C-alpha cells in the first residue's frame, strides 16, 4: 500500500481559462449547471519533481473527462441526470494550449435527444479550448458511480475510469507536488489515485491505458 502512494521528498499550474466573451456567452445560455467531475491524465499530476520532468515532454497528451450533472439547464433544457464522457488527445502535453487537440464526446443514452444536444453544445461552448476539435459526438451507455471518495465511470467499448482519493488528502498537505490543474475549473479540487483509466481508441486517437498512479483530479463543476 505504501508503495502505491509514495511521493519523493522533494520540493518542487497550468489553469485553462476561457476568454471573457465566451464566459459571458456560456453564462447566458446556462442556468446553474452543476455536478460531479472527474478526469484522469496519462501523466502523474502529483509526484516528485524528477518524475514530473521525466513525463512532461513524453506523456500527458491524453485524458478522459467525465461529468455527472446534478442540476441546472442549458438553452432552456433541463440537464439533471445527464452523464457524459469526453476523451481528448493532443500532439503535446495538455499543458501546451497551442498544440492541436481532438476529442470524442459520449453522452449517456438515457438522456433524451434534447438533453444530449444541449449538453454537447454546453460542453463545446464552455470547454472548447480544452477539447479542441470535437471529431465525434455520440450517444451510448455511460455509468458514473461516485461513492464517498471513489469514482467509477464506464462507457463500454470506449473509455473507463476507476479513481479513488489519496490517503490523508496528501495533495492538500503537499501542494508543492501538484504540477497540473484540472482541465476544467472545479470547486474543491482534489488529486485522485488512478486505479485504471483507458481509452479503446477511436476519434480521439490511439488506444491507451494507465494504471496505478496519482494521475486524476475530481471535484464539483459548474457553468
């Protein structure tokens, strides 16, 4: 157990901000959309400086992002209960905002057609810079189970996330070792331990899988 969460004792933020105009537009279209968010990157987000530097130019080019909407509407469409997954791939580490990106968005098939369309518009409008070119938007089963400090997300045949909290909130006690920020703004941001995260391959790029690393973030999203 200790090995999984070992962080070297070395003292070592890239926030993605939307422009003012886009933010105003999103606020006008959205009405209190809020819920649970979790993401997993293909790089450790909480690690020693040497580990971070070793991955900066060779890893961290992909991520799985997941939303579970608790309340709110977009364009007059109620979105409570909508679940969705996005997979993003980039030509460089996701801290490089200038590198070309492409994404695949999967909205749970239990959402109505109006909800799926509204959520897709909301995500593309609010997080367009993060996702880059959204190559494909489709509906398929998406499960999102958040229990205490664990998160299990699955879009069968596409993407999987299994994330749990770090013991003793290490990311809060050792903030100097958190090298990234979540891809989207979240409240109550915490670093998560990625038991597994994978993408089967498709519109967002080649297949990949990551296991056993401090490579996730979770918290509450709103727009």
